[in-house]
C-alpha cells in the first residue's frame, strides 16, 4: 500500500521552465502534489536542450532537465493557440496552485495572469518567480543565476583577494528562489484553509539572494564597511584565522571556527602562538594562513582529519561531487537514489531531502517526455477523445512520440 502524501490533494498547474520554478514544483511533487507541467509542443522546457559539456543521459536526455522534473506529468500545449485558454481555464477550476517564471507581463498578455485565473477560481494561489521583480530599471535584464550572484555581493565576497570574484559553483540563486516559492505556496495553502481565500505570490531572485546573506548585509550596512576578501584560503571574508581551506599531501581540508592555539598544537609549531590575539588573527590572517598551510602540507588528509577531530577542531575533507556520492555519511542517510527513465535508462539522482514520518516524499515518476501525459491529463478534466484528437492533429496539443 502506497503511503499517504502530505500534498496528495493539491493540484499544481506548472507553467515554469529552466530551474527556479521547476525545482519548486518538484519539491511539491515529491510530497505528493499532482503537478501538471505545461510545455511547448516540440521543444518543451528550454532545459531539455541545455546540458553540461554536451553530455546527454542515455544519449538523449538533458541532466539539467532530469534534475528538476521528476514526479510530474507533461501536457504539451501551445499557449498561443485559442484552445489553450479553454484547456487551462478548465484545469484551473479545480487546481490549487499556478507556478510560473516567465518574464514579467508575458503570461498576462496571453491571458494567463493571476487575475485571469482568479476569475475562474477565486481560491487559486498564483506564484510568480522573476529575476528582479515586476517593475524597475532592471525589468528588461535577464534574471540568470550568476548575474544575480554578481549583483548581490556573494561573488564579490567569495574567492581569494588577489583573484577575481567567484560565483558559487551551482545554480544557487535559482535554488534559493525555489525554496522561497515553496515557502510562500505552503503558507498560502495554510491561510486558504483558514480563510477560504486564494492569493498572488511574487518571488524574485534579487530579494532572495539578499535575504540569504542576512548577516553579511547587516554587518556591511550597519558599519558602512564592505568585507575584504583575504588573499589566502580563508573561507569567509569576515572571519579570522584559522578559518579556511588548507592543503594536505593528497587533497584539502576545511577548518571552521576553532581555537587557534589548539590547531597550532596539532601542527606542532608553538612559535605561531605569537599571533594568538584577536587583532592579529584578523589583520594578519593571510600571513598566518601561509604558515599554517606550510605545515598542513606535511600531512595526508586522513591523518590530519584524525588528529584534528581528536581535539575537537571543527574540520572536514574537501570532496568532489563523485567523492561526495561515495561519502559514508551520504550513503548512511540514503541521500543518493535512482529511477528508471524510458529513454535515459537508470538515472542516479539526489533523493528528496525532507524526511517525514507519516507522509514521506517519494520518487514515483521519472522526469516526463514532452507531452507524455497530454491525453491522460485532458481526459481527467473532461475533454473527450475526439476533441483531443483534433487538437493533436492541429498542433495545439502534442503527445510524446
């Protein structure tokens, strides 16, 4: 018997694409929501055509798309076709949530804005994601992840002081934005249970990334002083030594907030204790890092980790993605799993991260093919076979080949 799902009675009309919206709707789908992903006939979500290093899972499928679209069904529909309003308004009559991250104004012009859906169903919750909000001087700019990282200070605060700003090596802004979408949607669903009222939610990446750096922004704004990146491997521009990343004979280790004297004791050079005061530990952190690094290079990663953990130093190994997959703790908590895809075969994925005792998240569907569920979805909302056949023949609706 399949376990109950926390969101199994929630229907989500997913008009989103790329990363922010699809990750948000995947999180909802993992908790059981019925997510209907609306895609363009033929091309589908733009992420289906983008990949890393021209590599395709199973020779055909984009890893970018597979990563954010499991547990959904695909309805391939031309939003500019006259039938699109008939179909989407019919679905909206009983849907709970609409999610979209088109550029501001695009869906409103097509007749698929919040006001359009609210006229069909006043209880509907409509969540929009954008790069910079829905007005202002940046409205025409592309709201891409690295561009947002650059604008919000995180790139300027990351990396070595004698090198360029460094963006985080994943779609960090989009993923934070996705979490804000889910946070807003779940809050709105709870409010609707109490009030019976739907509402509109607006999430933008610029606000999300600023809020995610709350402590750094507060520090800079209230003291009117920006952080200055150190030239060493100090991991945060506001921290003093020994916080940072240190080389070993066969890799790297990280050291977080830890007593300097204790760290020096492990490395065995008491002459470094001359730096053990708050002023020098910050002002001379690059110099200190260099001397500490010269000592850590004499240890293997395993030996240094063992010695540091033995005296309660906050430390960890630096691992690649493949090394992380094999990490014993990652294996212990079951963080990696897989699913079967009809064209890509077995696809390794990161498992749902939130664990729930009574309503567990599960992967029950692979990422869909374009229009794979068009007929199934339209049938559920009362459209007869002959009508659907006509739409498919006309090209307004498409189905998977």
